[in-house]
């Protein structure tokens, strides 16, 4: 099959890093902090590469929006098996306020430009937890969508998707082109080997600007403040069940 897949990859603060809020409460501290690819984006890349290995798609294109540093994230996707990358250059205040709607407009424009047949995204990013980009992109393109995917199969010009839902699993079949968002159980991403990391350095990354795609990335939301979660109050040890019941009564719990 000659399908082309776009995969969105986002650079986020590494999940092992303790988040610190800026003194002015306008956001979180990012300078000098370790970043990595959003874990759900890693799953999306892995699924796209697996489809290519099965010869169900011909090309995997990794896309990321942000400053120069996001090229590291794109290189990681290329080392995992993506064929080429697209860096949409967004920096400064525009990058700090970049939200799902602006990213969705960029992805929709690129899908048309690249004549993509499938877009695979992580279901959400671990920094903002929005879970909106896939759905918005599908709406802008008027494409069907398979969200929270735990299994994906291409059957001719259709896509069979097993979805994670509250009551269990739901299996749907949708027409291509389509948008898929990857859930945690879709696959286990591979580690990029040293030879593939070296090969990735030679793969092409195209640079484009949002205005080249006809997209305005100015934000329509204003962040009023960012606060750290309140500290958990210390517990109290009790010696007997009678003491426990007394404490619960004092707290109005029983």
C-alpha cells in the first residue's frame, strides 16, 4: 500500500523530572531541565514504523512544532524508524502559548500538503494532558477518527481500530484517510540503537514556518496563573481502633 503517515511528536519535560513553578507563576521552569519525547508520541511513532515494516504504508513523516531544540525529538523519531522529519518553527511567546488548536491547524495543513493518508498522534501529552489535538485535527480535516487506540490494522482502504473505553474494548472500522490517537497499551516503543541514531543524523528534516502553511499561532487563551499542587497534610498515628473511631468522629467523617 502506498499510504503516507504523519506522526506528531512533542518535546516535553522528562517524566522523571520534578516540575518546578516559576516564581512569577506564569508557567513551569524549563531552562536547564531535561526534556524528552512525550511517551504517548513514542507509542505513535512505534505504531507507524510497525505499519511500514508490515508494508502497509510507504513512508513515515515525523512532525514537531517548536524552537530549534525540537529537532532532537524529531531525530529520536528518525532513529526509531521514521523516514524524514518536518520542523515547524515556533519560538518565544508563541511557543509558550502554543495550544492544541494551533497545533491541529498546523497538522491539518501539513496533511493536505503532504497528501497524508493517516495521522497518528499520542492520545495526550504529559505536560498539559489536553487530549484534544487528535480530535481537533480530525474535525478540521473532516476525517474519521479512532481515539485511545490499543490496536490498529489497515484493511484495504479502511482502518480497524480497537479502542480503550471505560467499559472495556470497542472495535470500530473507519475509512481512510483518518486520525488515530495512541493509548498506552497500543505497543511497547523500541529503543533507538546506536547504528540507527547515526543513520538518523543523515535523514532530512525540512523547516517550515506556520505562516508558510497559512496558520496563525497566536493564542486565544490567557494563562492567569500556575500553582503547585497543595502539600498533603501529615497523617496521625493511632494506637487502637477506639482511637481511630474517635479521630474520625472529630473530623466529621462518621
